[in-house]
């Protein structure tokens, strides 16, 4: 398979975009409107910047509309901000952009607590609606917890899928994680439920399916990409931040890039495309650096880490 698009998540550090919120106690029309207008405006600005730099893959924040799924939200947000959604959607369609999202860690579809599942279903339905209004296509979700009984937890996940709206189910994809559900377990659940799998290679290294990360990996990659059918698969890649177990580095280690690209060259039809989301703190700067490396073979002069700059400031 061949790499089509590189992407980054949520924030553009060059533009200084951010995801703003309000406190639930202050959730009133006059407080929430400027926050949402600014958040959606930042999405549009980031997408325009991406187009100008030929970057066509972007993950939007899951916090664009604070408390949007809750009944206490003071008005119909989809109608109120339709003018902004339409502008984003037009750009996405005109430029062939791929827009995705990743609901947060508290969205747990396989929880044994009914109230958590209900809230998770509402959140996924809400996120799917936001994504649809933007012309987006994929929501990423981790399988969840094991709760002392993985088979039962996997069964609950499969059963609770039936509670999702058609739009949410159609956009949902599951990702292997770094502590609980391995790539093999995630692929098995995907084959059982018909969901696509987002392979996170860093998570797989931390939480391998076999004795080593290499054991059976090509077969798992083949199976994972098959879950997408005719859709373009999406993968995640990050590099390890020294001094942490699971932290993402500011930029990508080009050895990690070489490894993933080399693996994917052995998977599926040679001309079939895939998209790669880079989960790096340097966001768009990390993407541009990786693209330059892939185009020229020139390894970057490592910039000063962002955390070092922050500490010095």
C-alpha cells in the first residue's frame, strides 16, 4: 500500500489555534456563542492553512461545542452555527480534505455502568453529527476497559453498538491501545462487528499481540486494512517521548516513519492508498518535517524540543 495523506490533530501551532470551553455553571447563550464561533473559526483557519500547504488530513477537536450533547445546552447548536458548518463543508468538499475526530477518554462503550454507556452513546451520536456537518468521515474510539473479564467486555461493546445512530455507527472505527486491548484483540472485534480498525503502531509496540511487536504483525496489518473495505484506511503513528512510558514526542523519529512505511509496502495491493495521522506535539510542523524527509531522504536537524522551550520561557 502507498501513503496518500499525512495529517495532524486538533491544533495548528503556527496559527495558535486552540479549543476553548466554558464552565457548565456558565453555560448560557451569551457565554457559549463566542466560544463556539471562535472554535469553528479556528477549524476553518486551520483547514485553509492546510490547503495552502497541501495537507489534506486533519483531526478536529472533540470539544468544539462545549456540553453540546447535554439537554442543558441553551439552543439548537446545529442550526445556530449552520453558516460556519456550511463554510467548512464547502472547503472540505472542494479541496478533497479528510476530516476525522477522536472522542475523549470518558467515552467508554463497554463500561459495565449503564449511565456511562448511555452518556457514551449520546456523545458518539453528537460527535457524528458534528462530523457530518463538516463533511468528515471517521470517529476513532478505543475499545475501553477490561473490567476483569475481557470476553464479557468485548461482548458489551458489540451489543452496545446497536444503540448508536446510523450516522455514528457508519463513522465509528476502533483503535488498539497501549495498555489493554492489543491489535489482535481489536482486529478480532472489528471482524466480528464490521467496524474498521485504526492501527496505532506505537501502541502496538507498547502492548504487542505476541511475545514481540514483530510477531504476526504483517498478518494483523493485512486483516486490519481489510476491515475498511473500499474506504481508505487510516493509521496512527507517534514516537516515544524519553522519560515516559506512553508519552508522544514533539516530532517523529524517522526510523519509526521508515518502519511503518516499509511495513505498509508489504500490505494489500501495491497501489491502494492509506492515510497516516501523526500524533506529535509539534502538530503541523512535525507533518511538514516528515513529508520533507519522505520526499528528499534528508533527515532533519533536530529542533529544540518544545518542552525545553517552554521551560526556558
